[in-house]
């Protein structure tokens, strides 16, 4: 009886929620991707067209540009978050007990929604009244609006993303540092290892699983970035900051081409799954090799 109550009270609502929020939209998008559905084309009334949407996608240069923009933003952002997060975690590890108020404050950007972060970045970089944008414009370092520049718009979004998510990575790594055993450090000290050798041969290998978890979470989130870009630039100027998610949204809910937009979403989903699986396999294999 207790098991039945547990299933009815907890598992069943979660399963229903998963079906409604996850599986139904997924299978709907998968079905639409094989059909011609468009609210702006009278000829596209939902008829089955096979792989035509996917065939069109293969020759779509804007599709490839979306991937280029996504990786141009994602790779430096995640690398900077890993390095800065590790540096902050190392600085705080020796005084974590005295930083009980600093850690929650540091996490505030991570706790805010991407829309709010985007608005903060938009207002801060505004050349007329933004604190940073006005200073950059007046000092002559950037002679145009930062978010309206084809040169600086994407780096600005990358920096805002780094500011938001570096504390998240730092806290995960800090938790890892505080849980590391002391015996390997004592052995390294007996062997005469210096600080640099101890870090690369003791600390980093033991901290690698925590870094793996943090980076996998960030890859999943960063690959699908939409809110931040949409609020700050809407993919502009031109298509300079149009990530693959922004391009899929534009086709689906701006051009109302639901068939092609669904095909884009399905391809993005498959590529993200493959990429996460590859990274997970590579990173966990390195962990197992170090343990052996």
C-alpha cells in the first residue's frame, strides 16, 4: 500500500508532467518536420513532404552561420568560465568558512533569469546612458554602440555570459576542493613537490570530475542560448549574433514556417545530444584513466 501511495503521490505526477512538457512537444515537432506547414504560404497546408525540410536545411547558409555564431560564443565563454571559476575557487578554498555571505552574493547573477541578465547588459552597454557603454564611447575605445557593432556585439554577449555563469562554476569547484582528501597532499609534500607540481599532479586530477560536471551543464545551456541574445541584440546587427536557437525561433515564430522550424529544432537536438555524449565519454574516460 505504501508503495502504491508513493507512486500515485510522487512518480505519477512527475511522469505526467514529463509527458506533457517534454514528450508531446518533441513528437509534435518530429511530426511537423516531415510536413509543409506555414501560416504565410497558402500552399503549405500540412501535407507530407518527406525529407524536403531536411534537404533544404543542408543547403541553408544561415543554418551554418547559426552554428558558427554559437560555437564562436560558446568556446571562449566556457574556457573563460573554467579558468576563472577555478581561480576563484582556489582563492576562496582557504577561507571558505569566512565567506558565508560572499558566496550567496556571488551567485546572484546565476540566480537571475537570462532575460534580466540580458536587460542588465543592454542597459549597461547603452552608449547614451549606460555606465560602461557611455564610458567606452566617450573614451574613444569604441566609436559606435557596442551592441550595434559587427565587431563587438558577440564579444559583449560572451562577456555578459561569463559574468553570469563564472560564479556557478566556481561554487561547484569550491565544493570539490573542500571535499578533497588530505593524504595525497601530505604524500606530495613528503616527496618534495612544489606548489605548481602539487596543483597539476594532485589537485587538478582529483578536481577533474567536478570540472567535468560543471562544463557538461554549461555546454547544454550554452549551446541552446536564446534569451540573452534575443534581449540584447535579437540576433543583429544582421546575423552577427544570430545563434542556431535564434535562427530556429525566427523561422518558426517570425516567419511562421513551422515545418522547416521543426526540422531545425530536431537537428539541433540531435547534434546537441551527440556533442554532450562525446564530451561526457571523453571526459569520463580521462577520469577513469587517471584513477587507474
